[in-house]
């Protein structure tokens, strides 16, 4: 019976996707993917997966009430959370309530829609059409696709310090070019889903690298590249970016992300090291001599902005002054003239931006 229900729901989802597609000659667009590889769906029991499918179908149809098997509020909440996490296009759903009768084996799942149906359908088409911006990398490798999505966000979006309602969903980046971490993480998943790169949204806590503040609620992504999982926090890279793009939180392993993030849910293990941006580009210094060599090589290449990440640092005390002194000494030794140096630092990740003015 459960398998029959799943087959029926999948057929309904396929039909609805076709109905909601924007008018275009390209039939490769996706709306909401019913995919057993979706991470939060995969963690549910067989019965919960059936209810997930029923809820997803009803939300696609923008039903006012959805009949589901009678479950506890806690279990329904778990399923609803999985639906929302797996499907960033559900920008129009905020919460739900449940109505049930004493003698029924089913209950009514009642979604709380943020907007009216006309607005929802209009913006579904806008979002789907927007995804064409990523067509140029559809034939590229997953590595190239991830980098393109990351850089697109840094080049086109800003962090929304006004915390508007749209900024918590994919509508923020797409309609207003601004969002908070929730909206950015959902957009990244939406884009990578479109490009068929496995990705999930992670909810937890993090320390803002631009401020010396306590942990705060935060969202980021985990991506799977060549069957290896990595943490990707586009929001913090966006906030750190000034004159040039930052990659402090690009493809980090668990050990590195946990320096300033707290994971509050079960997520895939990310234990592959050496695939972060600084490792792959020879910008890791394990000691002062390696830092000197990196700076010297970059100066000889004519660079005036040098990024470097330090390993094996026992204490952050005085580290900015030490990096500044080495940077100045290497400049004087290679360029032989005085210069003004500005040092930007992300001390939790030990990443330094050395700018010669």
C-alpha cells in the first residue's frame, strides 16, 4: 500500500511540475524535485516518506487542507521540516496547523501560506526563469558549477541588514538581490539542485567573522563533490568580501567549520581535508618561513593583495602584528621601498588579507 501511494504521489508531482513550468522551449527546468536522494527525505522512515510525499503534493497544488495519516504533532513537524529543507522553492509556506477528529485515522494538515495563490504562481515562474542564468555552466564539472554559484552570489547579492521577509527565502536574492543566511543558503541549494550538484541546507549556529560576538542562529550548506562532502558558507564569504571575493568558508571539512560553527542536527560527515580554496591554491602557511615564501612569490608576481591561511597557530594573541611585520619585511626585501599595509583578518579561520597600498 505504501509503495502504491508513493507511485501515485510521484505521478501527481510530475504532472504539477509540468503545469507550473514557465513557457519556454527549454524543458530541462526543474520546479520541486521529488528525489529520494534529498537528504532530509532520506532520513525519514518508510511511512514518514509517504506522508512527506502527500504534504509536498498538497503544497505544490497550494491546497488549503491536506489529508494525511494521523500522527503526533512532533512527527508531523519532523516531516514538515524535511519537506521545507529539501525544497527551497517552497518560499510561500511558513508553518502549519493540524485538525483532527477523535474517531478518524486521518487528520487535516493545514498550511500557512504567506501569499495569495496568484502571487505564488507568478513568482514560481520568475524563480524558474531566473535559473537560466546558470545554463552556461550546465555542461561543466561539479567543481566548476559550485564555484560559479558561489562567485555569482558574491558578485550579485548583499547581506540584508534590514531583515525583510523576502530575505529568509529564495525571493530575497532573486527579487531584491539581498538576503540573510537562510535565504542565501536556500538559494545556493536551489541553484545547485538545478545544476544537479547534491546539496543540502544546514541549520545551526555560528560566530560572525566580522564581529567578536557570541554564537547566533545560522544557515549554510553542505555540498557533495565527487562523492565527498564539504561545508560551504556563502553568507560569511559574502560578508567578508570587500574589493575581492573571499573563500574562507569554501569546501571546509568538519574540523575547520567547527572552529566557528555549531552543528545542531545530524548531517553528513565532511572529513576530507585539503580541498578548501587556500589549500588548493598553495596559500596555506604552516610556519613563518612558509608565510614569507608565499608573500615573496606573490609579490614577484606583481600582486598587491595577498590571501593566506595559517595553520598550527597556538594563540591568536598578537598574530595580526606578526603577520603585518612579516608582510612589511618581505615587501621591503623584494620591492625596496616603503608602503602602507592593511591587514584584514578572520581569526577564527586564521585567514589574512594582506593589502599593499
